[in-house]
C-alpha cells in the first residue's frame, strides 16, 4: 500500500465517513452505512467499491446484504493512520452525527441489518 493511495482514499469526505464508522464497528451493512450517512445507496456503494479496490476494506455477502469491515490485512502503519484519524475526527461534524444516526437506526436489532 502506498501512502499516496491511502491519502487519496482518505481525501474524499464520503470515503472518510465510511472508514470512520467502520473503525467504530466490527462490520456494517451497506444499508447501515447509507442510513448513517444519509446518502443514496448507489453513492455509498460506489465509494465502498473504491475502498475495496484500494484494499482498505473487505466485504462478505450474507443473503441479500453485503457487510464491510476494515481490511485486517492492511499494513500496521495504514491501520494506525486510519485509527488515529478516526479517533481525531470522532467528535467533529459530520462524523459525530453519522455515529448518532447509526446508533438510532430503528431496524438494526442486535447489530444485524434487517432493512
């Protein structure tokens, strides 16, 4: 992973918002990210595909849903940058409101998407 690729991925607000949420949760479904960000599903999926291509996130399919998580195979320095960035922006807008929106998602029983 090159620093240029990492910082290019972090430079987009939607990708950064996704990574920030994924840093706080083991994994999230596309519908959970869409709800939290308040953005259309195609836009969120487009940015998740970019993060997957950059190998910053990994995904798994379960039935109709695709779940994303931070890629456990990233180099330690990449993980440290993502985690430290997420920690530093956690209480800033819009990242704080994204976390609140996700926490208040009504059809998210036991952390499993049911949308």
